[in-house]
C-alpha cells in the first residue's frame, strides 16, 4: 500500500507543480475530479460497446 500512497502523492504533486497551486489545493482538485468521474460512470444506463455505442439487453 505504501507504493500506491507514494504514487498518488507523486501525481498530486505533479498536478500542483503544473498548475502552480499548493499541494492541498491539488488534493481538493483531485478529489473533485474523482467524484465527478464516479458520478459520470454511474449515470450510464447501459454498457458501452468497443465503438462507444450502447449495448441493450
């Protein structure tokens, strides 16, 4: 788990450096982005096919 924690910290620090924001702000941005992605995925009613079309059962 330490390896994953270190990787996450590294990526968040890269975001902070690239955006010129604090590490704390980068954490907030990352959390919001993850929450958005979770909600976006929940909103799908069907599974996506390889070509992006929807599969209906």
